[in-house]
């Protein structure tokens, strides 16, 4: 993550220096244009926004070859720079992935418009009529790494929720994002909407990222999405309000009563379906009573998928001949690998599993496999992560899988938004008060 991060924001000291005046002014000008565009979009009808989303989807599919050509340049540069396989997977686009990204935009179009939704309302004893309604944030900034699909998700979510978006996607995906933002901007203009609703500041490098973090008053909220260093740098240095997303040190716990026939596919899907994503499992915990019946076959299956197991002594003792187990350290319990590596530990009981997760989890997603209702209820009640899953893969913690259409990130904080951030999470509220000549006594 570090190499990609260094191309996104400066992290070499505890203080991020102010950007040069020319770069800062260019970023502030982009933010001003975004703010003006957001005012236009704030009054757009749902039909207008939905038609625009469909047009964006059509444009992406129509220009797939151009996008893939740009993405191939990014991938070639990434391989030359020694980018990890997990990050290359995040960076890579294919025909199928572009179709899926476009389909996510169409799904957004089919969802209810959150703008104008009445959250609550009442009539006071004095006759004043109150309504709390959802309204757009205004301008959403994003700083993220090596994820060209995020460029589209952010644009689509912002459009549907009435916001403009200013994007800093990092050098790893620079060509992909340049082409994608151009496609989206042209499609918006063709629909009669401001092209400035979607802008990239990638051209301004690290200084541009810092300028975006300092654009308080023009950018209404900033969402960092990437490695722990990037996220913490933005949280620490930004003067713009930040929604903190989190890395995914996700756990799968196989309880004493778990059915191995259920547990193994859940584990393999959680770990190997796609390794370079934040909802992939990074640690497996197995109840001591289930270990002998589950772990040997699980270790063989993991090895067959190319997974390197970092295990405790009990795990190593159960490994069949020919299956290697790397001795695990505290660093393994704390690591979001984003690769074909998995930390494995045998725990005495549910209490020990919960304590391990409380100690090492990033607060993203935890899963339990069990046939014991009481155990599942304790697991859900006693763990305080953004998503807690019973008898299913950690890979379901995703805006699309949750029926949100897409997500702008997965929040692991507790203010305003938590878990996958969809359309409602990109709105705020205002109070509308109607009176009839009322004055306060």
C-alpha cells in the first residue's frame, strides 16, 4: 500500500505541508465550479437524474475499448513498479467489469431518490408544522487508490443524491481515471447537466490532494478510501469534514457446532473470491472443539487455492503432510493482507474468539459459522463492527450486494454513516418550518 499511497498524499512527516499557490488555486477553482454545478443539480427532478445515469452507463459501455486501452497502460506501469497482485487486481478493468460498473449505475437509477424524503415531522401544540427532509451534501471530495471503478461509483452516487464530486484517484490509475472522467463529463453535458459535476484533480499530484483536504467551505465532505496510511493521513490533516472509511481486517470464526460442509465454502469465498478488496477475510478463527474435524481439510483446500497460511502452533499441528504453515505473529493478526495470505488461530471458545476480534479487528466485517443460535446472538451483540454476518461470506459487505446500488466507501466510524455508504449517506437534512404568523413568546 505504501508505494501507491505516496503517490496520493504526502505521508513522510507528521505534518502535510501546504500546497503551492498555483496548484491550490486550481483545485479551489475546481471546487468552486463543482459547487456551482451542485446548485444546478440540487433542483433536478428524479427523472432528469435517472436519465443521466442511464446515459452514463451507455457511454461507458460504448467506449469500453478506449477505457481498457488506458487501463492497460496503468497495469503495465504498475507491474513495472512492482505493484502487489492484490492492488493490480483492484486496478484491473475487463469487459465484464465495465459491464458490471455500468449495471450498477442502472441499478442506482432504479432506486428511490433520497432527496426530499421526509425523515420525520410533526405539528407542535402551538400549530407550527415541522418537517426534517433529506437534502444533498453539496460537493463531495474523494481521495482513493488504484480503483477506477470507484470513479464511476462515486460519480453515480453523487449524481443520484444531488451532489457534485471532486476526485483524486492517485497515479496508479491515472490514465484509466482520466478517460473515465472524460466519458462521464461528456455524457452529462449531452444530457444538459453541468460537466463540472464530475471532476478529477489527479493532474495536480500530491499537492492537489492536500489542497482538496484544505478546501473547507467549498468541499462539504471528504471520503478517503484506501490503505490505513492514506485514511489516517486524511483524517489527521483535513480541515474538510471527513467520513472515515476503514481497512478490512475481517474475520471468519468457525464455532464448535459449525457444519464443515457450510463453513468451508464460506471460508474459501471470503478469502479467495477476490483478495484485493476490503471485505476479504484476513483471519480465520476455529473453536478448539471443531479444529480437528475442520482444519485439516480447510488447510488442504486453502493450499489448493494458493493461500499461504500464517498459523499458531495448534494450526500447524493439524496441518496434513505437505501443507506448510508459516508461524504467526502479532503482526499477522493485525494485517490486512490484500493477498493470498491468511492468519489462522485455534481458540478455546467463543469468548476467546470475541476477545481476539475485539483486539485485532479494524471494525469492518466479522462472520460466524454456527448452528448454535445462542452463539450467533452473542457474536452479533458483543462485536461492534460495521457489519456482523451469520453463516455467510464476508464478501457480502458491499453496497451492491446490500441492494444500495453501489457504495462510495464502507464507513467504520460511528458518526452520520456506518457500513456501506449509499445514497442516504450522501445526504444531510434540513428542517422546514411552516407557521401562520407565529412569534416566540
